[in-house]
């Protein structure tokens, strides 16, 4: 790691061409029960929650919590009896704060087959079992991007009447937080970033064909999102043809000049320093042998911040 308490980050690139295996399979190859590979669902303070790769609709779902540093993992108890006919799994999110407890929780969001009706199931490493968390609730949020911060898991809403919410799995209470600032833009295609770094919660709203955007940070008392940076990448994207940018991760350093942004554009991963506005390409798929078998293949990029840890499973 670069320094204590500052996360390394890693990116895994998954091609839609099935003949190319993602590097994440090598990262988690010690999970011998899944020879076809593993999907990484969420990362939190050194642990990952993962699922098996489905060959078809009849393949049963299996979920694991693992520590790549110690190469140890745990297969979670099956959720089949919790699902039923109308319930569907929307997301799995880890909740772990090693400074407070060695035990972790896995929160599973279940859709109930009704309009915006959900409930939570929580696995506790202390009890080794699943249990229902709180009451059934209604929400209009993005349940595919849960972020653990400040002892709770957070989800944002873009719906005009929707509320951004967060769940503390310890007291099992769901609360409302301020909705993120939304840029006023004539281009409605949104590509936002929502994540945590070094104890801070961040939000960036990026619009297609608009390469100036603001970076916001949530106050610890949930009073507001406050402005941190304005980023102008117009000079960066001018060298690309038909550019489309995805913000991958924001790493907040202990000092202002240590903070940086990682974004993906046309398959290339670029690191951008907020302080001196310098940039460098840190991953170029064209430089990787046989990365693109089909020249028109699209790449989907996902990033996770990761801290090397000795946390037990």
C-alpha cells in the first residue's frame, strides 16, 4: 500500500467476448469450489462479497465472503428459503469497520415483486445466519450501488419524488439523507459516481458529452452535500474520437495534493490528480496482448477500492 489507511484500488475489465476471462478470476482463484470463476459484488475494508458465475438460469446462486490477502473465504448460507416466488435479490453489500468490531455483516436487498417494495436480510458473522432486518419499505433508489460509510450502507435516488436512504445494520433503522446535487444539463444521459474513500462519502454527476463536473462530499452529520472540486476534462477528451467517460473511483488522500480521480474512456484507464491537474494512463487494453479479439467489442469497466487486511472470515 502507498501508506496506512489509504486504499489501493484495483480495476477488473470484463469483456463481453466470452473467450476472455477477467483478471478477477486469478485474484480469487483460491475459491476452488468455483472453477468457472467468481463475480465480485462489493468491497469493504479488506473483504469482498462474491457470487458464482451462472452458466444458465438453473444454476443455483452461491455467495462468498473472502479475504484476498489471507486467501481465506466463507461460503454463506443459502438464501433460497428467504426468497419465495415473488422475491428477487437486488444487491449484496458488506458492512465492516475493523476499528469498532472484528465482526462483519452482509446486507441483502430483496425486491418483493410489487412497485418499489423491498426488505432487507442481514447475515451476521457473529451468529453465522441470516435474519430479517427492519420492516418492509418503499423506495425509489439505485440498489445496485450501495456504499458503506459512517457505520451504514447508503443508496441514492434520482427520482423526483424519491428519497436517498441509508441503513444502519446494527440498529436496523432506515433513514433519509439529502439527495445529491443534480447538474442542470441538456444531455439527460447520466453516468454518476457514488463512493467512499478514507472515511468520506463522495458524489459526482457526469453527463455524456459534457466534461466539466463537480465533486461533492457529504458532511458527517448528514446535513448537506458540500462542494469540493470542479473538474474540467475538456482538454483530455479532445484527443479521443466519440468520447464517452466513466468515473471509476475517487481516492481522497490525507493531503489535498494526494487526492485523485480514475476514469475510463474508450477502454483506457486514466488517473487525474485534483491538485496539479496532471494525468497519466494507467491501463491501456490495446497494450495488453489479445485483450480485444473482436475490434468492435465493448468493454465494461468496474472498480473497487481495496485495503490489504488481516480481517478474519
